C-alpha cells in the first residue's frame, strides 16, 4: 500500500498556516496570562513556569510546522496590540540568529508604547544572539530604544562594559541611568559611583525620569530580578 506524507496533500499549506495561527493565538494568551501573574503575590512561581513551558511548546510546534505559520507571526509585528506583538516577537526570536536579527531590525522602529511588549518577549529567549543584536541598538537615535536595550542587557548581565561605559555620559537621563544600573548589575564597580551621583541629583524631590518611564523598567516589563 502506498503511503502519503501530510505535506503532499494539496491543502497541506493552508492546514499548516491555520495550525500556525492557532499556535500563535495560544502563545498570545499564555504570555499575557504570565505577565498578569508576574507581580501577583498570590500566584506561585511554579504557575509562571508552567505558562512559560506551554508557550515554548507552542512556539516549537510552530517552527516544526514547515514554517507555514511564521509569515503570520511577521505580520503581527506591525500590530498595535501588545499581547499579539509579544507573541510574534517570541515566536520569531526563538528561531535563532536569523529570527533574532529580524526582530531587532523591526524593534528599532517599534512604537514607544509597545517597546515593553518586545522586551517582555525577548526576556524569555535564551539565545545569545539577542545580546549581540541589542548591542547594535545602543546606537539607535531613539533614547527610549537605547535605554530599553541597555536595561535588558544589564538584567541579563550580558552587556559588554566597553559598550556601556560611554553611555554614562549620555545627555538623556533615561539612557544614563539605565547604563549605570546595567554596569552595576555586571558588578562593574566604577559605575556604582555614577549611580550614586545620579540618585543624589533627585534627592531634592524630583522624580528619577528613567525609573518611571523606561519602557523596559519594572514593574511593567515582566522581567524577573
């Protein structure tokens, strides 16, 4: 008896595309649910781990589906809904270096109000190419992009000190404070003095602008300390 492969079926492409859209829909829900639970003291960390494992399983299934669902993920990068953008970034970045490059290139032009969604997704991607890609964003003309990239690098303790140190003299306080925090997380002790000086500038009652408005700064970003 002759056997047939699924991908030989004339409607295989449409089937895989629909299946990929279902996986993206599930990822959208799971990652949004994870973010809602992130700062809820009543939710145990094990619950977050379960949501992350389920989201990863859907991403892996999407990649295994002959990549038919990935074009739809790329389309979602242009969405104006944070939950859908987060799932799209997560799915594409998990492809590896190629996917990370694609995400980083799009991130450079991402709307300010959606930057947190991009970095929430990248926080779950263990690939080393993410840090390499974000190094390139340190030269972005947009201070909110530079600050978010710097904070992410510091949170992962992956930023290269030689690239972060020049940012301590940045004219924009958002970037300057993010660089000081990143270097401190990397235990680059000369940066601690700068961090103390920055804090003293706001001792008179002014609000540190970077702590409340940085798109990738907790509590809105969903990054674990």
